[in-house]
């Protein structure tokens, strides 16, 4: 009697499982931080991803099936991504995993996806190590040094031949950008007239700036983070340095304009996406995003959107959802027209794409142009 | 040559800040013979006092930055810091006065860590850097082109201000110490605290007064730095405090002109190292100077050697 109850219960459970696992939906896992320290990044990227999945399903899905997004919040806590991705793979049987923005979290999840042969696409982790984990791990944003190359090309296009570089020695990010900038700039006829350094947390940059000023540069490349860049800009202007400062996406931060103020007018930096870009694809995306969420999409939202788009396109080309086939299809992504530029994946599973240059005028950030390396 | 002169100007204006803070270290050492390691944090509190008082002072003057508004902010921060300094001494150091000097020293480190960590709480100041309000239009002063190559030099309003205010406060301080009854009492306590109390000096009062005076100078330094570098955070006093301590030792701890000389020297050395050697070695060289001074001239540049009486 008792046994037959258990048997029935087991049958019932098995039936339930089979129904959920039916051939209807293709399951896609996503993890991001909706709460905690990096919540603002996670919320944006999740909104972008969810919008893309809705649109793909609205247009009939892929391979005649709908995509089902299974989302988990990692609460910005270390340790969570590993737990979540294990659950997504073993319980939810997802075909692929999308996430995370923060490189440290992607690095936690990547080995698990690699082990289980489930492709993982990070929308915005820029640390080179992320995709080095293995051949199932991809990213659709550019990596740090790439921005240096882009800014070198931009500086040359502005007609600047003599540039000084001011690097933050405590940040790999800053050093990587500076190296790539110097290489790209000098290889194409530019001259780096002076290099100076500072450390994260410094407040006084007058000594470095005085020495840079003496080399009479036409622009200064400052690939640091916003907290120091704002002070550097102010002190540069006080010392009578009138040339433009150039930088990367580390400039984007709340207090940049608050502290830097007018000193930053006429400066340029590179980033992933601009809602002001007049390209029709971007404007369409901005309109749809606004209609759904009532706010303008930022870099992370656009990258989240593209990560889901690339996955859907790869599933179509693969014609299947099993790990190895899907992996090969994602790796073969060429010339995908996303909202953050035309994306191709290289042999190291990193994105080759364009970057957006923005400028600051009267305390606001504005789109300038898109640069392809 | 112009670059060197410019670095010298940068160095002196940075050194003036170190000097103000070093004065506080040196005064406290003078009367109590111990190093108040929480002094750098009092400086930080001064900057945050300015953050709160700044917008209010500006509102009084129709939102226009100006010298009177800045003076009000400066006085407010100095008052707040004086109070904080007196309270710290009363609560943390006074109960330990008869204990070994080491206990007080460790307590000072504890007080410093306590202030830093409490202030990082988001209900107090929060851990993130905050923008300091513009209370003075900090612009470069035009040097007439008739000065030839010197016209390339840049001096900003805030640099002049820092040097002027530091010099003014130093004058005021020497007046207080050398020409008032309180100052005489301070010197008496410093010379021999037992004898001074026998002579009717209220030692507790004098020590509180010294803490208040030294802390108010740190508060002034907090405002002056924030005018130049308008981004402040609860940990801004750690490294600056340590360097000011080095400055005080370099000049001869317990010696007022020595603290100023030490501050200026450290500022100039630091700027020159960054400008001509490598920014990476900046702090290494500053603290290297401390080691050299302790080896070759333990009493500092202007300090008098004291022989232990047996």
C-alpha cells in the first residue's frame, strides 16, 4: 500500500518533469546582480536581456521553439554565481548561460560552464582572463586594451601627433589601456612625448601635470577611473593645460562631472554604447527599451540585449541546442549587427567590434562617433 | 628651469598643508610626550565639516563663492575640530595619563581606526569620495607677459591662499605660545609638568587647550586641501597624517618652527620625486627620509638634543 503511494508519487513527479522539459521551450539561463553593490549594472543588463528574449519570442522564437529565460539574482555576493550556475545547468537544464557584468563573477561561473560543456556568454566582463577559462566561454564586449587602440586611432584622426600619457600604476585596467594606446599611436606615426604615473587614491597631481605640461602635448591620455580623473582634469586646467584629456570607460561614474565640472569640457572617452547614436538599429532599440521600462538604456542594457541576440542567432545556425554544436555556432559569429556595433568573435572568443566615442560639453556626455579599429 | 620653479611652487603649497598638520603633532608631543595618531582623522573631520557648512555659508551670500564665505567655513571647521580634539583627549587619553606612554600610544592608534571606520558607515559620511563645494573660485593667477619666461608659471588662488593662511596661523600660534599667559603655561607644562602644577598651573586645562589649538589647525588644513582637491573621503587623513608626522620628526618634534620647516621640506621633496624620479617611489622616499633622520639626527633639524639624566 505504502509502496504503491510512493510509486504513484514518483510517476507523477516524473510526468511533471517531462512536461516541463518538453520540446516546447529552449531554456536559457541568466545570472546578474539585481541587489547588492553592483546592482545598478545587473539591473540594466537583465532588462536588456529580457527585452531581447521577449522580442525574439514575439518574432516566432528560434527553430520553431520559444526561448525561456531562467533568471537568478546573485546578490552581488561572491560564491553565489557558482551555486546559481550549477543549479541552472543541473536542475533547469539550460542550453546556455548569459552573464555576468562583473569579471570576478564571470570568472566564478566560467569553469562550471566549461566543465559541463554549456556555452556561457558574458555581456560585459572586460578582464582578459574571463575567456581564457576555456573554449565554452565567450564575451561580446571588447577587452580593456582594445580601448587604448581605439583612442589612439581617434587621436590620430583628430590630427594630434604629440600626446602625453598619465597612467594609474595600481590598476591593470589603466596599464593595459596605456600600453595598447602607446603601441597603436606610435605605430601609426604619433609620438608619445611624455609618460607619467600616479596611484589610485592620490589627490595631488600637480607634480605629474607640471612635468607633462613641459613636454607640450597636443592631448593627454588618462586611462584611469573617474575619481582620480575628475581631480586630474581640475588641476590640469588650474596649471594652464588647455589640451583635451582622453580616456576609456573607467571615466563613467557618478562623481566625474560633479567633481570635475567645467574642467572636463572638450575631453573625450571611449565606451560601449551611446543612446544618442543616430544609427537606426540603436534608435529602434532605445525606443523599444523606453516603451518597456520608461528609462533610457545604458551600456550594460545594450550589452545584455546583444548577448541574448547573439545566442539566439547561434542557435538558429546550429540547428540544435546541444553544447558542442551550439559552442561551434557561437564561435563562428561573424558580423552580427548588434546595438553595440557589428560584432565578430575572434579565435580567443573575444568580440571584435567598434567602440563609441563620447565627449563632455557643459557638464553632459554626448555621442561623437563610432570608431572601428 | 620654469618646470623646476613650477614644481617648487607646487611643492611649497603641498608642504604648507603638511606643516599645518605637523604643528598639531608637535604641540601635543610638546605637552604630553606622545604622538596623537588620531590627528590625521581630525583633519578629515575638518574637511567633512566644510562639506556640510559650505553650502550653508554659500547660501548666506547668494550662492556666490567668496572669501568671506570661505572664512566662515574655515572658522566653523576649526571650531568643530577643536571640539573633537578636546573630546578625544578627555575621553581617551586623560584616563591613561598616569599609565605608561605605550598604552596611550596604542590607544591613539585605536582612536584613529575607530574614527576612520565609524565615518565609513553610510549613516555617518559613507565610504565613497564626495565632491567638496566650491567656496572659492580657484583660478590661475595671470602672470603679466612682461615677466618673460616667468609668464609660463602658474600660480592658483588656492595655492596663494594655502600659503597665506598657513603663514598667518603660524604667526598667530607663535604669538599665543610666546606672548600670552596661556602660552607661557603651555611652555611650563611642556618643560616640566610636575613643577608647573606645583606653581599653580591647571595642567588639565592647558592640555585641553593644546589639543584644541592643534586640532583646529588640522581642521584648517582639511578645508585648505579640500579647496584644492575637492574630493573627500573618510580615509583621506591616513597617509597625509603619517607624512605630517614625518614632517614633525624631520623638523624636530616638539619644535614649532621645525614642524613648519619639516612640512615644507617633505612637500618639496615629494613633488620633486614625482616630477623627476618616479611617482612610484614617492612615499618610499618620504619614509626613507624619516629613517635617515632617526639614524643621523634623532632630534630633528631644529630640535635640541636632550641628554638623559642619570
